[in-house]
């Protein structure tokens, strides 16, 4: 699954706005995984991702521990994502969550 971070436009950074965005992304095949006041995190399959965003995704392998950290998680990366028309009113940006470095 590809992890996404969705940033809402300022007027929609309310509980009602977050709820509306969660409903819309679920109808598109994304699974909301967490939410805050201004953001929604979601997961989506690779096939659905490429169908919705018309953008390829690159898989990144995990990295073992190094001298200054405990390694890096694996995951996915992609270029800037277009915002689907149905979300444009509500969403400022959608990005693929970067793999994290274990410290």
C-alpha cells in the first residue's frame, strides 16, 4: 500500500471538512488511516494510485542501520500529484509519504 498525506484548504480545516474529505477519498478507493485538523493520511493500492493520479510510483527498499541512524524504512516516492477534480474544492495538496529514517 502507498501512504498518502492530504492537506486541506484552510476553509475546510474543520471536523466537517475532514469528514467530507474522508468520505470522498473512500469513495475513490483510498483508506483513511489517520486525521488531524488540517490533514488526512490515507493508504491506496499501487494499481488504484496509478489509475487515479496517472503518475507512476517508485518503490524504495529499506536501508539497514548506518553510522548515524538505525536505518530507513522502505516505501514509495512519486513526483507532485495532481489533485483529482472531485477533491479540488477541499484539498490543497496530496503527496506520497516519504520513507522515514529511524533515529
